[in-house]
C-alpha cells in the first residue's frame, strides 16, 4: 500500500506509529567544485497529524569532507547538521563502527517535526563548495531513517559505475512517523476525545501534544502485588 508517493512499511496501533520507505538525499562531484548528479534538496512534508519520531529515527550523513544540514518545522525554524571527514579511504571508520565523524556521522532529531529539508554545505543551496575528497570519495548521502537500520560500511563510500549506496538500499529506507487520530489537538476532560468513540478506547496525551486513542478499555488491566513468607 501507498500513502501518497510513499510506500507503507508498517503500522503499529499500540505505539501510534507509521513506517514508510523514503530515499536518501545525495550529491556526487566530478571535480572539486562541480557536481555531475545531485538530489541536493530533499524535502518531506507530512500531512498532520504525522510527525517524524525523535525516539525512533536519527539523522545520518555518509561521505568524506561532508557537511549536510537538516532543516525542520513548517517555518524552517529548526536547523542542525552533521560533519563527516576522512583524508582517505584508509582513514575512514571500520565496517560496523559507530557513526562518529570518520566517513559517517549521526545526530538525533528534534521532536514535533512534521516537515524536514536536507541540504548541503553550499552558500545558496545550489552552488556546491570546494570538495577536496571528490577524487577518492565522489558522493555524499544524507537522510533521516529508523535507528539501527544503517550500519556503516566502507563500501558505502565507493561508487562503482551505477552501483552506489543508493542502489544498495539508499532508495528504500524505513522512517518512523508518530501519529494520532484526535482532531482537537489533545484529550479533553477525563481523558475523552471525540475521535475515541469506541467503548473499548480512551484518550491519552503523548509528548507531541495530540490525543491518541489507546485500544484497551480503561480499568481492564491491573497489577496486584502481595507478599508472603514460609509461615503464612
């Protein structure tokens, strides 16, 4: 199934999460300051009430001499970035290493982001800056994807003809969205929301400030703790 142009990967009613597949933003150089292929500005705007999960996703950058920015919010008021450097392929991290800046960088994302934009270290979002790594690592990639989905491999820095990180999975990456079904923004008094019409549902307020309908009836579950000893 598809939700607009995005293919659905899964739906969790219990967690209030929706997973979709997206592709990475990328830029490939054919000289120190010219690009041959580019998907520079990657924009994704989720229709309300979907938002990128800050607990389930992470912003990842792959490349050498690479700086990518993540802009968020409908008013683009949020901006962060990630830097990845390596003087050569031998200087990059080893396969399976954490993405701490040697060929790969990762950083958390802010909560309550319904729209994000990925762009690169250029001055006007169109003209690429000088990239001295172009002759040994020509391409860089940036994306928001589910935590633990990506594990660094040096192979991802290499482009061999048409084979690259994109063809090895970068065009189909899972992203987790938080969602809610309440239309009034939050739960009303006594945990009631208009959208929670079932007798077996009730409303709770998660961190994102929207009411979400839990699918267990109130009062059904209880935990009882009791103590005893050998004589009683």
